[in-house]
């Protein structure tokens, strides 16, 4: 704490004021020592059709009988009712398509009381009445994705997020190959990826490899497009991907999964959990996974490389992953301690022009984190401490060009994060602080490279709600939500303190929403850009400035409803987010490549639609987005290299009772491979993924699911990056067995 305070004093008066606000919010009294009016917190759920844990229900009207007080539940099924006098009260929850539910609660003066209700679906369906499910919109305009609902062809976070509007996944091969992400035409190092609140972006390049994040390990994935540095700090210039690990409570206590597929793909995993106390407050969870794939596949050689056919070799992968977590749920508190380890070995096949049969990259990760959260939804605190060790070796005894090499990198991270929130009436305050220290030792960096990178940040956010989205409890027939955020960061790779503000305004009426957001963002240069060990035709640039977005504008609109038996949801957004000093690599007149700061204009928009027909178990969703990323200077013009201007996807899902059928069409537009020129343009391509998921029951508390998936079913020959071809059609088969409680 003293370390953070001293750091903020360097950037007074702005940092001092921010730290003062942070300290005040952190020190606000909890409900045990504050004289607050009585508050009633209600959570409403509905029973799941498969008999699993109840799920939250949004849009439910909850009222205290005999009074005029009530409210509508949010996306988590929660609502707060204030101003009720002490004593016994009867609550009633109502929602179209569900039977009313009542419960009696006793309120005590100055205290917060919690209550829960479960609604049952009405056995008789009335004509013209539909129950509108909650949107998949997440926090800050993000998109929330459920890994448990992913199609059979999706196995990693890279597979899951590529249907989100504005998100482009850049792959470098087949199963297990590296996959990075671009949001709104960004570079991979401009997207911050947080796993349990801890950044996993590479220490040297700043990019995050999403292919190593298996969906079976995860409970929640949220994609937040747009500049998010005001809340999440450096590296979030174009967006954030939030990933949460842990076993969903609806799963069994023991699960086994095996997988096989094309290109020699094999895999198996074992996971489980056990309660360590009779009340179930202590729980131990664990998982182990092993996978391998040969990865070789035939591919066409681009015309500008001579044409013809070739085979991609030395692209195999082997991984071993394990994790264990100790979780405690208590009265108003939750603690979690997790340890994880990973061993990864990949072939380094090189480029199409210079393929390598002997290149190898090996990585080892070992980490531990502990989190503690206490309080309520109205006031609480959260602490997180994590440490990670990451070592990598890249070697090739017989490369196709130049002498043999053997580079090694060792990175040690230490992260501390804290957050507090307090809500009084229609005003909510949040604040937090971050301290991070990263030690780097790498033969890939020159002798003058920085060996330790430290980052300090503090932020404060306030929001104010006026009105009511249902129009029942306020004269204003809609909910207006305004948000203001300010963050200050100190970073060893940036000379001066960086202030990142953001403002937001939303108008919500029922299932319709209109939002406006203005934000700043920044991303420091990576150590590889600054201090890369100079090699053949490559030279670093120690004079690079950080990348900055100075005022990103985003307008979003969404609307849902029903038409006969169909439920629909439409969403659209437009943005403008010019980047000052985007770091791009260019060759000089001697064809020596080096990174430079270039101003870039970014603007675009996205539209998506989803239609569901619950009676027949059919849903269809589609999206299209256009992102123009153009050079702003006079020297170069046109779209930045490797940024497709157009992208789209269509996904269909059919529940046939005995099985679920999935199909996803991904389309990428043309890309340029040379800055400022149409030379060697990569043509657009479209791929189709198909899958079927078949559940079955083995009795004696065992159930299972078999899945068959076909990737690139149309067998399209394509490459997202020149010299890194994608495989043609390939398949996987997996079987999962679960033992219920």
C-alpha cells in the first residue's frame, strides 16, 4: 500500500487526488458499522429444465405487499428494495410465463437482509405471451460467452470469441497452433487478456496466445471491445478479454474426457471436486489434461512464392496441464487459492518460403494465486495476489537460413490487485489499485534491455442511475445510467504518468438500450520492439513512444422482443478510435525491418441479429462488421497490412432432443500483405464448421456426452497471414463422462 502511495505522489496533483478518492472509497464503512436505511436484497431464479442448479431470472417484478416499493431484477436475477420499515414483510415475484412466488422476510433496522425466490414455469402457455431471455451483453457493453454452451468445434477461447462482432482470430496453423486476437483492427498486443484477473499477455511481445486456454477449464468469458485502459490499465487500448476459471457448480464431482481427431490429434483429461466440510463451505477442485497432435497437412503454395503444392511439417504440439483450487464459501465472503502448471512443446515450422524441420519451442509455466472477497453487492472488497513463472526456449540446430540458434527467456511475475465498491441509493462508487513487477531475462534482448518492468495503477469509477427500466417505480419511463472513470498509471516503459479517463451514458427501456461511450487508452511498447537482440534483417527501436487512443467514440444500440413464436434481438454499434503512434514494422531502403510509430485512423461498425424459436429448439445468429484501419500520414495510404476490412459469421443451432446440431460460417475479407500497396493481396475466404453433440445417460449417477466436429467442412485452402497456411478439412471426436453429486 505504501508503495502505491509513493508512486502516485510522483504524479500529483492528479494522482494525489485519485489516491485520496481511492482511500476514501476503500475506507467507507461496511454495513456492520454504518447507519443506513434498511435494505432488502432479493435474488430470483428459475429451475433449469435438465434438473441442474437454478439459473438467475432477469426482468422479474418484485414488490413488498402493502407498500409501493419494488423493483425489477437485473441480468443476475438480483434487485434491491430500500426504505421498508423494520418488521415482517411479504414479497411477491411476478414474471410473464411463470407462476407468482411469495416469501416472508423480517427486516431489522439499519441492516441488510437477503431473500431468494424460485419461479416455476406456468404449465399452461397463453397465446401471444413469451418469456424473453436475458441478453448475453456483459459489463461495459461487453459480450458474455458461456463456455458450457460452446459448439463442438470450439475447444479454446480462440474458437469461442471469433463469432463476436469486431473480433478477428489470427491463426498460424492447425490443431494447437498459436492463435492471437485482434479487436476492431488492432494488433494482438493491444488486447489485454486477464485470467482470474491476472494478465497472460506475453512478456516480450505483449500478445496473448488464446489457443492455450481450454474451454473445459473455464466458467466465464467476457469480451469488451474498445479502449478499456480507464478500468483495466495498459495494454487495453483496443479491448479486454476476461476469463474466469473454476468448475461450474452444475457439473458433477468427477469428469473424464477423451478426444481424437485428424492430424494425429489425441487428448484426455480428468477433473473432479470434493467437499471438505459437512456444510460444503470448503471445496477442493482439480484437473489434469494431456494432448498432442502431429499437425502436418498439405497446402497450396501462394503464386508469389512459386505456386504448386507443399506439406506443412514440424507443426506438431504436445501439452500437459494441471491445476488445483481450494475454495471456501462463507457468510458474505469467498476465498479461493489456485495453483496451476503447464508444459508446452511446439514445432517451429517457419514460413512457406523458409520452412524448418528442426525448429522447436518449449514453454513451462507455474503459477499460484489467492483471492479474497467479502461484503455484499452494495458494499464490499476484493483482494488478489498472484505469482507466475514462465520459461521458454526456442532453438533450431539446422535452420533454413542463417546459423543455428538457441534462445531462452525467463519471466517472473508478481501481481497485487485490490478493489472496493460501495452503493448508496442511486449512486455507486468503485475504486481499485494495481501493483505489478515483472522480471525478464532473455537472450533475445540486447545487453541494454530493461530487466524489470514495474507497473502501478489506481482507478476510481462512479455511476448514477435515474429512472427505472420498467417504468413502474419512477416517473421517468426509462433508466438513465451515467458512468465516469479515471485511472492513472505509472509504467517503466513509458516516460510520464498516463491518465486514462472514460465517460459513458446509457438509456435502457425494457429490452431496448442505447449507449454512448468516450474513452482514452494506451499501450506501452513491448520489450521485443524496444530491445530485440539485433539479428539478420531485424533491428529494434529503443526510441518508440507508447500507442495512444485520445478519445474513442462508441455508439451502441440494442433491441429485443417477440414476434409470434419467435424471439429476436438486434444490436448495432459504430466507433471511431484513431491511434496515435501505432507500432508497425517496416523495412528501410536496405530491407532491414524495424518498428516505427505511425498514426492510424480506425473507424467502423458492426451489426448482429439473433432469432430463436424455442418451440422447435432452433436459433440462428449472424453478424457483420467493417473496420477501416488506414495510414494517417502522407507517405502511406490505404488499409494497414493484414487487417481485413470486412468480416462476418452466421451460427445455427438446433436442439433435436436426442442431439444438438451446430453449424458456423466464418468469412474474412481481403487483406493486404505489403504496406501501402495492393501487391500480394490475400483473397477473402469463408470456412464452415459443423458439429453434433449427443447426450446419454449411463445410470447410477453417471451421464455423458459425445461430440463430433468437422472444421473447415468445405475444405477451403486459405491463409490469414502470408507464409502461414491453414489446414483444410479436419475432424475431432470427443466423449465426456460426468458423475453427478
